C-alpha cells in the first residue's frame, strides 16, 4: 500500500526516535558495564564502605572462613600512602576489628606496633584514626599490654594538640586501658591540660576527660595533684542543671571520688595546702557554692543525676562528721545536718 510523502517522513521520524532511544540506552548500558569492570579490576587497597565490610563479616560467618580483608588492609598500611589514604585505611581497619572478631584476634603485636607508629604522623586526621584503631584493638585482651606502651605518647598528643576530635579519640583510648604506675609522672605533667579539656565547651571531650580524672582520683599519689590543679573561676558552672545529663553525671562522680579521697585516712594524715584557684577551693573551700548546686540537682529530670547528686551530698556530710574540713563548714552547709 502506497504512502504519501508526509506519512513516509513521519514514519521515518518515529523510527529515528526509536533508534535514537535504543542507541542511547545501549550506550548507557555499555558505559555502566565498562565502569563496573574497571572498578572490579582495581586492587582493593582499602574498603571504606561499612556495607562492604559488614558483607565480609556476614560472608565469613556463613562460610566459616577468613575473608582476608583485615590482613590486606594492614599490609597496605605498610606501603607509602598519602595522608588521606592512610586515614581511610585506618578507618577501615577499625571497622574490621569490630566486625571481624576472629580475624582481629589473629593479628599480631607487630600489627599493633604498625598502627601505633601512625601516631607520629604529621597529619592530625591520621593520628585520630590511629587512636580509634588502637581503641578497637584494646577490646582484645592479648593486645592491651602492647597498646599500653603507647600511653605516654597518647598523653603527649592529648596535652599538646588542641583538637577536640583528637582529645576524644585519645581519652577514649586511655579510658579503655588500665594505666600502669610508671606513667604517673607523665600524668602529673598533663594534669593542667586535662583540667582545661574538662572546662572546654566540647561535651564529648569533657565527658572523656572527666572519666579519666575520676579514675585518677582513686590513685593516692595523684589525688593531691588533681585537687591542687588550677581551675577557672566559673568551674562550678559544670554543675548547672542546664548542662547535658551525661556531663553532669560524670562531674558528680568526679566530685564524689574527690570527696571520698580527701576523706580517706591515708590522705588525712598530711596537712595539705592548696592554691587559691585550685580545684579543692572551688569544690570544698570556704567560699564554694557547691552545696547550692547540688541541691538544685536533686530535682534534676534525669534520675541518675539526682541519685549521684545525693551521693555527693552524703559524701560531703561524712567529711564533716569525721572533721576533715572544719574550716570549710560554712553556715550554708547546715542543711546537711538537718536530716532533710
């Protein structure tokens, strides 16, 4: 059947459109295959995606075999990499340690030393990721002694570099380890820096610093160094009810530990002298308003804060009962004796 010229030209336009669409779709598909093939051909130096690593963990559980991913990452860390690559590799190692427990347990102390060497890197992001990786490995008991060897270095980083993320990473690592007695001299030197972090405005770092100081307050040979450490005039703002509950709880635990420590027979045998701007004077001195802050926290919305505030009040009452600080007992403290 014959077609008019307009009909023929119209049909040709339609065919061209169809061919064009098909050609475009085909081109996109071929391009997709080429990109995918190129990705597959690249050596997996490191895998930053949590999904990929999680898939490895599932695969390992399913087949009961070592995926080799963690070993590949550690091996790649030995080669010369730029700062970004090292940071990403360490980040992936950290995830692997948490997700691939058997593979992490099969690592060696040489691997810990390799990660620890990254603490000397000039780039702060690499230091932070190395601290996070050591924290992950600290959950495996056999590596803790090896990781402890880096304690002094970690304290040096935390006390000399003013970087909130580094503070959090370093303090989290320190809080995960038992600190040996041989680092106490270094701890005395970094005490002012720890107190400054506690009084900073970065909540995560403040919480970690307070936890570490609470732990150190239980060490007889460090208690005076903590109590005599200089603090800001507004230190008691840390006990305001407007502070986050997580921070309030930690500073209240810290206050309780300090109160119990100075109440101990071992500490009371010496007559200690404190600086006017010391932590001791801020918390327990004649001019301290700690008692008022504690009463306000007894009605705090969070129960754990309420309970901890009551514990501090009881501890202070015990201090008065044994006559630890008669000069520090002001009339405003009389409600501790009222039985309320």
